[in-house]
C-alpha cells in the first residue's frame, strides 16, 4: 500500500512552502487509495508547542487535507534509542567531542588545502580512556553515523537519476551532545516503522536523502521512492524564505483566500500543466502527476490567489454561502437574487458586506461636475422604491427622452450616482435589491 507522510515541526504556523510538500504527499496517497500520515516532528522540547501542533491540524482541516493517523516523535524516543544502539552494535555509530569552533577550524583548513570540508573521522582514533577523559572535560559527545564511502544512487521522482559520492559528505550527526535526537535518525526510524513508500520534500533535502538511504538500509528498512520539488521564490525570483512568515495559511485564510483556490494553484505550480480552478479535492487528486513537475525554482505570487478565489466563488451555489448570507442579515427571500448579482463582482466573501450595505443603506453618490444638473434632473424622474427588474430600463428610457442623453453618457453617470461605483452588476438585476438611493435625496 502506498504510504506518505507530512512531517512539520510544531515550532510555528505552516506556510505555503510547507503546504506544497503536504499537498503533494497527500495527493500521491489519495490517488492510489493509500495512507497519508501526519507526523509531528516535536523532538525539540524548547521550541515545540502544543498551540502550533493544534494550529497545524486546524489549517490542514480548513483545506480538507485529512490524515489517516497522527504520530508524534516525542512519543517514540525509546524507539530511537533502540535504533541508535543497533547502529552502535553494527559499528556504524561513533561518539565525537569536537566543539563547533574546532569543527569550523577543520573545515577552513580543508578548504585551504583544496579538499572537501567533510568531517575527518578523527574521533574513530580515540581510545576508550581518551573518550572518558573528554567526557569528564566536555560532557557527553555527539554521535555520528559512519557512512560507507561509496556512490549513493537513486531515481528521483522529479529530478530523475541522482547520485552523490558519500566520501564528499560528512558523517551526519544523529544525536546531539545533550542527547536530543536529530531529524535524520528520527525520520528514518519513522519511515521504516510506518512503512512509508513515497517521500516528497524540498530540493534542499537532496543531500539528506543520500545519507538517509544508507541509514535506512543499515536498519533493515525498505528505501522509499523519493521526489524533491523545487523551492518557491517570490514573483521576481527573489528568495521567499524571508517572507514565509507572512504567508502562513491562517493569514491567507483571514485575507479571504478560498481553500480550493489555494489548492488548485499549489497542485499545478511548477508543473507543465496549466493552473485551473477545481471545485473539489477529488478533481485535484485525479489530475495530479508528480512527473509533470520541473526542477527550476518556482515563482509564487500570493496575488495570483485572488483571481482564482473570485473564479471559484462565482461558480458556487447559494447553499455554499448560506452561513455568510445569514451573518450579513440578507433575508431568505432575497438571498438568491443578491448572490446571483454579487458573486460576479467580488474577489473574496468579505466583499459581500459592502454590496449588501449598498442595498440596505444606499451609497454616497459619485457625480462628476459636468453631470450634476443631469443627475439632479434624472433623480426627479426616479420613482420611489420598491423597484423591480424593469425599473432600470423604464427609468433610463424616461431620462433619455427628457435629457437627450444616450449610451455611455446616459448609463455611466446614473450607475455612479446610484451605486457610488463605476463598475458593478447589471443594474436591472441590482435595482430590485436597492432599498435606498441617496442621490434621490
């Protein structure tokens, strides 16, 4: 069975970059009828917070990305200790005591000699007495996985055939000196134990994948199929990382972005398929193909979400926005007409409130100086409410005959005077909803 996972750290709110990874893994699982796991990487007790764990689940629920099970790494420390001991027993795990400053000096020396700045494995030469002395002086050391220094090869679902020479990579640190298990060991244990078959993540993890493949094999696991998507940039190609804090999913939600607009964009962004607004997640699942994505950095512009949101909303039936209508106070017998009039003239549902306010309270007239006499005369010819679908046509015909105006010179000044706007719905449809026209005096 296909099994994928989304593995955020509950140290902050998830943003569009996280969503890209979550969505791809979700779609792969759902397309094959497999399992999608939400795994909370909460091994850092200082930075991980329950409020963020709750927020992650709330944001995914808002999008409709349901998971089949939740796993917390903080519940699995005992399993990671077992895996660490297994690696020690195999001679693949060794304790090191260099300080960050010492490691930095080693790297600089290697670079000056024209060598790759990889760890020199000096700790392997330490005797037990030397290790004991270092522990007494510095405390417990950090633990590194001893890589087989051979070429690691795999077929990537997006990047194609990849290979990395393990001799050009430092033996990865899997346990810190304070005993905290780092991402690499915990993630590998989880993927092995949970039977993860496919892993999609950002291209900044390619080197991690090479080392993880060796760790997976050392622990007797099956190597999943990996795919590394491109990283997002801003609309001008600028690094997006500094702005991700302002692109949290809950901020986009607050701004009125619709889930299907966001999902429709993220499911195609960076692929060779056009972005098309879908009405359901099932449609997005059916049209998803990981093989259509490229390796080039992918430009993301949050402004693209708003026309997609408008397009999605324009196709919704009244029943989909019934709660919003109730909150606005739109009477049941007017709701259908109001929605049919307003839905083509909004970007987000927040835009409904000003349109309903126009219907109930009227708008400040927008009148150009050259049209003041014309509008005053036209308003004298406007009958009192209530209006019908015929009111606009009847009124403009009378005004045309009385003033001689026609075309844009007739209709535009009247629209601006009645609605306070230059653009909007068909006036014949809007007139029956208008309870007050302020320009009438």
